[in-house]
């Protein structure tokens, strides 16, 4: 496993950035760089609950939230994959990375701007996908958050 981190400074309130990260209408905009299929997030937003990152065919990832402090931080722990709506959290391949964290932190800076820090543990074979996704995705979040008229 490899730990990657990404940062961007955004001139917007934490709550607005948080809403852009997780609102259904904006989540698909910034996550479009990770795969060809649009991904949605389905979560009960409870520590220990169930979160899905899936496409329209219900294929993707299943996770749980281990830490939630809105609008400051959330940590997802990936548990397995979802294929056709069925969870796989038991196979040997899954057990190699099950529990891998993905943390989003919003840190207020002295000048009033906010640093969005993302840290994720991945299998090194996915580094290129993560680098492309987060580099472009964080720029999209910044653009949306800094638009004064954006209704979130």
C-alpha cells in the first residue's frame, strides 16, 4: 500500500467546500476524472455506517465512515467492491487492501482561505488514476467553490 496526499487552497467557506465535495449534483462534477462512468456517492453519513461509491450499474466501492466532523473532516475506510449491487468484502484480493483510509480535511488558514487536504492509501498500480483524478478534481472543486453565484 502507498499513501498519497493532495492539497489545494480555496478562497471559500468550509461549509461551501464541504457541500461541493458531497452534494450529489457536484460530486459527479469533480469525480468525473477518476473513471469513464459517472460515480455517485450514497451514504447514511454515520460513523460505522455504509457508504457506496458506485456507477449507474451499482458497480464500485463499498466503505464505512470511521471519522466524521462536518465540515472539517471525514475519513472513509474502504471495505470492498460492489458488482451489480453485490458486495465483495471477503475475497483474498479484497482483504489485501480492505480498511484502506481516504481522508478529506478542511483546514482554515490565517488569511481566511481553506486548505483542502486529501490523503488516501492505495495499491501502487492505481497511482496514475488517483493522481489524474485528484489533480483535476480538486481544481474543479476550487472553481465551483470560488464562484460567488454558485448555489450550494
